[in-house]
C-alpha cells in the first residue's frame, strides 16, 4: 500500500514538474528569442570585423593631421552670425588655427581623478555661466554644442568635464556643454534626452556642430577634434573595451557628431528606445536610409577609455531593442525630432555646464515587469531577464526536481 502511495506521489510530482517547466519555457520563449537574436548578430559582426575590417585611411599621425588641416581650411569657416568680439568684421586672417600649438596629443587618463566641483570651478574661472567658452585671441572656426544625457553619474560627469574643458579650450573652439538630466519616468531614455538637448541648444545659439557624448566616454587624445564636417561622424570610434578596434561596421555610438542640417535630415534619434540598447544601431540605419557616409578619424587620435561601472537600476536591458536591426525607412520619418515630447522641469546656468532637468513620456508597459526582475548577465551583455512569474515557476521546478531526486 505504501509503495503504491509513493508511486502515485512521484507521478503527481513529475506531472507538476512538467507543467512548471512548460510554463517557464512558454513565458520565456519570445523575450529570450529577441535577446538571442540581438546577441548573436552582434557577435557575428564582431568576428567579421576583427578579421576583415579595412585599416584606417590615415596610417600615421602626420598624414591624418595634414588631411584634417586641408579639410579644415576649406570647410570650417564660421557663420557671420557666430563672429564674436573684435573679430566681427570677418577677417580670415583672424581665424583660429586648425591645429593649434597648444595641443598636447595623448592624455594620461589613468592619472586623472574627479576633482571636487568647487576646485574645478576655480580652475575654470574663464567660463561664462552655463559652461560656455570662446578664445579671446582669434575667431573660432566652429561653434560647438556638447550634449551629455545624464542621470545618477555625478562622479563620471566630473571626470569627463575635467578632461573636456581644458581639451576644448586647447582646440580653440567656441563651445557650450549641455547636461540633460532625466527626472522621470524611472526607465532611462538616452536617445530622447539627446533629441531634447538638441532642440533646447538650438534655441540657445546658432551652433555649427552638435556632439552627443556619453558620460562614461573619456577622450584620450586632444587631437581628436570636436568639430563637424559634411558627413555624420563617429567621434568615439576606437574604445579600450574593444581593444581600440571598430568591432563592426555599423557601430555608431558613444560620441557622435552632426551638423544641424544632417541631424535634422535623419530626423534625430528614435524616441522609442527606453532602457539599454538599440538607439545607436537605429541611428546607423537612419544614416544609411539617407545614403550618407559615416566618417571616422584615424585610430591614432580617436581613442577613448570607457569608464567601467555596474548596470544602472534605472537603465534595464531593453528586450525589444532588436527592432533597431530592422531597416525601417518609413518609420524614421515619423519617429524622431518631429515626434519628440518632453517637459522642461528646471534649467540652471551652472558654472561648468548648462543644466536641464527633463520629464519624458511614460516608458512602455513591458518595463513594469522588468523593474521587478532579476538580471542574469554574461560579461557585460544581459542574456536573460526573469519576471516574478518566471522566477516562481523556475523555483517550483527546482523544488519538485529536488524532491524527486530525494
């Protein structure tokens, strides 16, 4: 009788275990497939790029600087509306040199530490309120807006500003640094913040160049000029994380540069990518849809250190970021600058930067589950996100399985 009872119990346990397993697999299939699709595509492209990517056009620093100077002298002439100070007459002889003697070349990033904000403000006493600076000895060739999407990275921001301000001044640019901080919703939307930064900066001044800059990207060479040309430019193209290679041809993130005309031509960034991943690959597709060519400087100067950090609670992996790999020319026309919605909550002209606090529309409903989720990662790439239902199913499955073995 006892033996029959045990057999029945084991049968019931096996059935329950089977049901729990099926529930777990069914609930995970669609999202795991999306993650797997993106991860596999990236890995395949990385492998191809490592073995077949063409070398940079400029093999030496001398060739690069000669090419840049020729382009600069021909193209980088300030708009009459941007002439400043005693150089308002537009005398070409008064223009700042394309390659100033003040440049240092490679920067010792490893020796830098975030300065207290008060100490940095004392060092940058020549800045005007809102983080604006212009050389007094010559007419800058371009007026540049640096747009940094931001939230909860104060130490990273201070470290970046400690590099950017002296570097941009040595490059003799007329620049303003904008820090666009998100107040709500809880899930971060970097691309929408960059669009917001562009729209607001456009109202501040007639900038020649807009540079969109991740807060964790530290430039290693001040000859990587923060200027814009006739093509979209991948400024932060060679990163220590990828051993200073371009991991795949379509990569276009970290630090990018557009003229006003180019950025509006591609309709800015998509506003749909809440969370981590997708917006940079989507921008590459937008550029391709307009038959534009991406420019990358020589790896001798376009080098960056990416600050290592833990994943942000408010920036979970976007399980639907795989849509960025689809080529959607019609969609790019309706999602971007012309569909941007935001509320300017607060504005301050701080000594080191122009700060804006921004509220964006609510994030998609599928993030409500991931906010309560456990994040399973492999290296730096998220590969699995479990909701509460899936966690219960998995725990129950393991429990029944242990009972069977017991």
